[in-house]
C-alpha cells in the first residue's frame, strides 16, 4: 500500500508539470488568434480572458497515468491491469474533448452538442460499464438492462452538464473536480487498482495546476479559463471513475460502504444546482436551458460575498456533504433517508441565502433612495 503512494505522487506531479508547461503555450495561442471569453452582464469577469485552458487536461492525464503505470508495472513485474473499459473511456473522452474544443472555437448549436455528447456518453454502457443497481436508494436494487443503459447515459450527461454549467467563477469547476479526484484517488488506492488510481491522480495534478493559473494567474498575466473543452472532459472522466468505482466496490468483500454513497455525494452540489435551476426556470415559464443568474455562485455573490469567498463557501459545502453522508452511513442511516436529508439541507441553504439576498437588496435600495 505504501509503495502505491509513490506512483500516485508520480502521476500527480507529471500531470501538474505537463499542464504548467502547456498552459502558457495555450495562452499565447489564444492571444494570437483572439480566442477569448468576453465579459457580459451574466459573467463576473470584466476583461477578456483566454478560454482554452481545459485543452491541457486530456494530454496531461494521459502522460501522467501512462508514465506512472509503466514505472509501476516495471518495478512490480506484474502484468498490466489495463481494462477494455479504459480503452473505451479514452474513445468516449476523445469525442467529448473534441466536442468541447470545437464548441470553444466555433460555438456549436445546442442541439448538435447534445447529440454528440449523447454518443460519447453511450459508449460506456456498451462495454457493460453501467449503473445497474441503486443499492437500496428508494428501495431499489438491481435494474434490468433496458433501464440501466438509458439511466447510465442520462446520469453521465447530467454530471457532464452540471460540471459545465457550474463553471461560472474562478476555481469553482476545477475546485469541485479536484475534491472529487482526491476522493477517487484515495478510493482506487484503497482498492489497490493501479490503473484507475493513476488516472485519477494524473488528472488531479492537471486540475490543481490549472486551478493556480485560473485563480491566481492574473498576477503574472497568465489567467485562463478552462472552456467547454475542459469542463466537458472533467465531467466525463469523473462520471467514468464514479461508475467504475461502483462496479469494483460491489465485488469487494472487504468494504461495507454503500457503493453508490460516495459517487453520489461528490456530485451533490453541481447536480443539485443543475436540477434546482432547471426546475425554477420551468416554474417561471422560461426555457429550461436559458442562461441566467440563478446558479449557486450567482446567489452567494448577491449575498455580498466576494468571488473568492463564494468559491470557499461552495467548496466547503461539497466537503461537508461528503463528510456528513459518510457519518450518516456509519451510524446506519438508510441511503434513502440520507438522500432526503441532503435535499432538505440543500433547499434550506437556498432559503437562507435568498433571505439574505432580499434583505441586502432591500437595504441597498433604501440607501439609494436616500
């Protein structure tokens, strides 16, 4: 177990190093050809910022994981545990990666993006990598194939879009992804699975390096956004790792943690936010996918928080949901009850937040009248 940590560190360092080398080149490319994220009334930045930073994620993950695995298998003299599902993930990830890149460059129609994303998402269930058990959630166990296949595609697309849409302030999408990847790196290390441990660690290194450019890059003139190429690939790989972990944990006789608990918990904040925003738009008679200022980061900034304070609050919320659900599971609270507790706490969070917003905006309105 201790030896595996060396390969985690190797994958992480290489992923970070590749990203640190590539990002300045991407910034130079964006400046030369004019690929910037332009400010508007819905966005929080006020100057044009290069937007292709997420292009570094896939090559950094590939290089970090491959080098780490080559070192691992050469030192242990064990045969590679590379799986067919990992190869298919690479195919699907490439499709999603190219989709994000082309969208960043050409601004593709939403319908076309949906179809291509659905094709990329449908690749995973083809090789039997699917959510075929809800492990007691709502009293449901094993699922028939005709339910499991479309459910898996739907969940992958939901997670991908949730990560994509929550990418609204510096460090938010990458910060949430980093927390998820820390969890998955630990989980696959605990399962002694070198391939997926290395994939998680290499992408974690890349995301952490990008986070530094995204949050602190303005001080050195190297600020950059990840763009759709970054947020889509992050959502896709995280979905893959979550489903892979669920299937591996189900076969692990040494764990008593519900296989769905942690994969569900790490995505609560972005997925719940996606659902909340979509529902409120429909209730207000607006198109479900119309861009507006309803996302969690918009609400917190309307409370008076700065962008960095908002980032800290949301990342803390992600950690608290993960830790809280682990504690509830440890004291044997049923999974369905945990789900409803999470939903109630999330709604309560927004009741309090909107209360603060209304009071603050009423106070500011009174001051302006005076």
